[in-house]
């Protein structure tokens, strides 16, 4: 279903390549051995050195004490509205309203 790994895509294996020996050792006229020259040969890395690991430092270590829990925010203060205003009302309040005729009902036409 597309999740199979094809034979063409095999994982790449890392091989350690040793550097070539010095020029002095490559000449056939000289019969020297590495043990005669006291030259240290590079050793292959062990599995522990090849493995990936996370760098560790004192700055990156987690604290042993947990921080306190976050606190709830204080509720916002209510805004005070504008002060109430005084509106002058005429003596005869009925004069402000318009009289409506009694024939205001709509007649249905069927």
C-alpha cells in the first residue's frame, strides 16, 4: 500500500576509512613496519562513540523544583457610566404623542 520498502532503497551503512600511510612507509625499498616507527594507528570508533546523544550542560538541566501554578487573573473593574442627565419633561406629557386613528387595522383581501 505504499509503506513497503523497496530493495532499491536499502539503508546506507557508514564505513570508517583509514587515511593512507605516510610516504615513508609506501616506498618498497624500505622495509619498515609501523611498530618500528612507534606510529599510533587510528582505532575504529566503538558503538558508544558512534551513537547519537544529547549534549548535556548544567545550564540545560531541568529544575528539580516545579514552578508554582499560574494564578487566576483579577476580574476587570466595571466601568462607571456617564452621570445621569436631567431631561426637562413638559407638564402636558400627552401633547408629545400623536393621536392614531381607529381605522389603523389592515383589511385582508382574499
